[in-house]
C-alpha cells in the first residue's frame, strides 16, 4: 500500500514507522498493536500520513496525558505559529532548563553587517547563537541555502560576544528547525561546522529528546485548550505547559471558568511531571 507524505512524496506504508512513533510516545505495547492492526484494516492506497496520524491519535485519546501529548507533540509545535517568535521563545525556555542564560531577538554588529539573532545562549562552559527556522507545515524542509547563509552569519560575527565573559565569543552556531533538513543542508553543515537540530535529527540530542528530557511541553500541547485559547495564552506570554500553574497571576486575567481552570492545571501538572 502506498501512502502520501506531508511533502507530497509517495512511499510504501511501513507499519514499523507507526509502531516507532507510538513507542516513542510511551504508549503501552498492547495499545500499539491494537492501533497498528486497526489502521492496517482501514488504510487504503494513496492514504495521507496525516489521516493515519489522526486515526492513531483518536485511538490514543483516553490514555495517559503524557502519552497523548508526546504523540501529538510535533503537531503542537506547528501550532506555535504563524510567526516564528513563539518558537524562539520556546527554544529559549528549553535551553534555560539546560542551565543557559538566553537572549532572543537581539541585534549584533558583525564585521560587515548588523544581524538579528533569534537566540543567544551562554553558561559557564559553553555559548552559542542560534538561527530558528519555524515552519507551520510538516512538508517544508530547511535547505542548503539556509545552512549557507547561517554559516556566513557565523563568519561575520566571529569577532563579537553575546556577553562579557570570555566564554561568550561567537564561535558556535546552531540551526534549529521544527521540521527537517534536506540532505544537502546536512552535508554542508557537517562540512563547515554548523550544528543542526531538527525534530528527529541528530539521532540523539534532537528537538524531541530535549523536550522529553526537560518535560517542557509547549502550551499548544494542552488538549484542554481550544485553538483560540492557545493563541490567547501565547499572546499573554504563556509558552510552556508549566506556565499554567507557575504564572497564575497571568492566568487569572484570561477569563477561564473555575472548572476549566482546574482541568487545565491538572493536565499541565501531569504533562510537566508535577502531578
């Protein structure tokens, strides 16, 4: 059976890929086999991978909160749009959990040009600047051109610092996307020394593993919120699920009913490992 991927390409349906994504979410093996069996029965030639995801997600509903959230996490990242600013803020929170101090949306004067830096991060043993490439749809990849201009930016800023400490010289650049990189972009970045981070790249220390490690899920992963409420929360500066119970002053101004608020806080605590 052939399935159509998000980027429009067609490939053979592989039940092991579905098992892998469900296993990655933490789903129980019995649930995994039940979902794969049901999708194999109902799948048809030309079926879109998005349909497979929706079907699997529907069958997962009612299981543990964190399992559902992990499976839906990639889609939750797409909902951080339409602009890239919430994604940059989310990345900053992830690296702060790793011990970095962060700056977002700053301007640095290079040798030849002024550069707007999406993210700068530093701690006692390491510092870096980062280019954040947010895409609202899964089929869009960051390509060779993106990797090349990121490297050019690194070269132009090589004499600058992101803080006053000796460690803060601009020596390392991370190119981070919520989707994927093209093969040409990966080859070029490896050659010139630009660090890449995507949803599932590299194999370790990728975006998914960093979120899973820190337990900092985006606010858009909360199923208790409507699409409109997620946008409202992002506009209010609530970026990660734990903000729901850590920034109660902000939450009190968003007009939620007591019942809705209780359900939301309960879900956020479970997702953040604070239940």
